C-alpha cells in the first residue's frame, strides 16, 4: 500500500492548546474523513500538512516528499478547498483561467471550462454575483484543473444545500477512481463522510482518538440502550463510553466483547463522536 499522506508523531504547541502525537496515513485511491469538535485541531493539522505553520515535532510526508521541502511539482499536485472561496470577487471565469495559467505550469484550461460548464457556472458575470454553492463549485473546479493528486478539503461542503453537496460528493468519488489520487476531507457533516469515506480519523482536544477504515469502525462499535442495572451486565472491557440520562443509560461498546449477548444498534459517525466527546468511563 502506498500513501498520499503520512503524519508520524506530529506535535504543535501553543500557549493554550497542544496538538500531540498525531499519527495518520491516507492511502492513495481513498478518501479520509477528519472529524472533531470545533477547536479540536483539524485546521491545525491541515495547516501543518500544507507547511503553513511549523510543527514542533514529528514527520509529515505529502506525496512522498517531506512537507517542509519545497517542490513546485508536489505543490502543484495538491488541490486545496476551504469553506470560503479565495478567488477575488471581481474576477470572471476567463480571468480566473488567465490567472491560474500563470500560477500552475500544468493548468488545464479545457478541464477548467468543462467543469465550469458541468457546474453550470455563468461565464459572463463576476464571481461576486455567484451564490455560495456556485463559489464552492468554482473553488473545486479550480482545484481539479491543475491535475491534483491530493485534495485537501476544509469544510468544503459546509453551508451548501443537500443537492449541491451530493453533486460535489459524486465528483470526489469520481476523482479517486484514479488509484493514484486521494482526498483528505475535514467536515462537520458526518452524513457526507459516511457516504464517501474509506477511512475516518477522529481528533479531540489535540489528540487522535481513533483512525481506521470507516466500515470496520461502524461494524466494530455498537450502541447499547437500557437501564443502569442492565449496563452492569455488560463486561467492563467491552464498554468504551457511557452516556447517562434520567430515563436510563446508553453505552458505546465493542460488539465482539459481548458476542451477541446484548442487542445493540448500529452507530453513526456522529453518535460515535458524541460518545467520545461527552461520554464517560463506566
């Protein structure tokens, strides 16, 4: 297995926040979802990957090159999309193309205008007249038009309606049909990640709580709901987190730890994140 992205024991220290021992590996041909509450460290991880800030420890390889080593070819192979369009509002599509041709040596004009047509982006008006969804489509079209191998998306579908999000998610799935491509997708919309991701990494308070294949994650864990008395019957080492309510309790458990002896519900990524964030040890 080859990796588009590897982080090994990465750390970054601030006065009031520490990112510590971050380890993740994104295989080529895959999409990894990066989840976590606000302030968990997701954006800091992305900035470290892009070498926008210096790490205090560990190693990062991006497309087989250390993150801190400048490579014009490697940088051109990374497409970045954030929740805000960074393309100036006064530009038209033609002007965006002209500027990008000067920035990226491998800019593909035909691919850009083909995507603009696919996204139904008006070509005779300025970007400032675009809706939020259209601006996001423009950012994605630009990221895909310089033959990127790695897409890094920071809340790229945030605030978009379900129809637009579904269209964009399909594009990401199409992108990774090339087994040399990969996507790192930080998002609060966990339902989107469940649709498209191969791997999930959950970060909380600057630490990675879990990082594994999405399907294995959703199969490995189960949610038990019952009374406090029933909870006592579950083996202690099978319980990951517990959330208590006035009417009883629910627990995130390892399914194999109970061997089918207890009825459990299939979790969602959101429910797993809530258990890790708000649950307690038994």
